[in-house]
């Protein structure tokens, strides 16, 4: 009888230990799943003023702006191939689509077939689909402006090259980043999507000060 009591006590102890371990693991998982605060915020350009060296400050400004530039919300529309990407995991667009002539999709499956002039909330569909993105100018970035697979330094050099940035000057790139409403969609991507960090105003000022300090690029 004493042996049975000891056996039950041991079993209970194992269950309690297992539950305790599960609670610890669960707590660890939750902690690991929390987004990095530094990655989800955008520092103001003024915070980089103490950096005395212009080139160093310019690189630091662009690296901060890189939190937006390299965010999936932006990179998904700058694919290296003919198919845009979707989601934070940057999966290939579903349903299957191709950039087509003018980067607006193929006949019968143009971008505007599904993407209207504004975000549209979806009710009663899959739990993971809360809305359909929309903007009057919705399209895939031209292939020469592909960002997927490139380092931030490589993207920086590309942004300064008129042959790979849509024929723009650095000043026009600044205006595009700071004012373009399609770029601004990244901060208002619709229900169910993580927006890019900060605000377009803060991002635009980072790019503006980057240009004013020499438009220096991080190492490739």
C-alpha cells in the first residue's frame, strides 16, 4: 500500500513538473514572439545630428530608413521576377499573377481586377484574410527597381542610379518617398496587415536628410 502511495505521489510530481515546464516554455514562446521594439519604431532624423561626420551620419540615416525600405510591405511590390509577393513571410502572390505590360498585370488578371482604389475589408472569409489592399495606382514596381534578394547597401546604390530608379534624380527620389501616396499605403495597409514602422513624415525626413548629407550608402 505504501508503495502505491509513493508511486502516485511520484506520478503527481511528474505531472506538476511537466505542467511547470510547459508554463515556462509557453512563457518563453510568448516572449520570443514579441516584436523587437527597435524594429517597429522609426527614429527621427534629428536624433542623428550628433554624428559629426557627414558620410557616417548619411549612412546611419539610410540604415534607419531601411526599416521601411526592407519591410515586406514594401519589398513585396519590388520582386526580382514577374510575380509580386504577399504577407510578412513574402510568399508568392496567390492567385497566380504576372507583372505583364506596364507592370499592371496580364489581360484577364490585371492588378485592378482585385485591387480597387482603396482597401476593402473582408467579412466572413478565411481568418487570415481581413482585407484586400487597394490604391488607385496599384501595380508592381518595374523590374529594374527590384529589391528582393538585395542588401540595403545595394538598394541604396540602386536608388541613386537613374537607370535603375525610373529615371529619377536623388531629389525626385526624396519627393517620391516623402510624398507619394502609394508609398504611403505602407502605413495604412488595411486590416490584418502589419504597417511599416513610424510614419511617412518621419521616413521622408530621414530620406531628405540622407540626401542632404551626401546620400552616402551602407556597405553592400
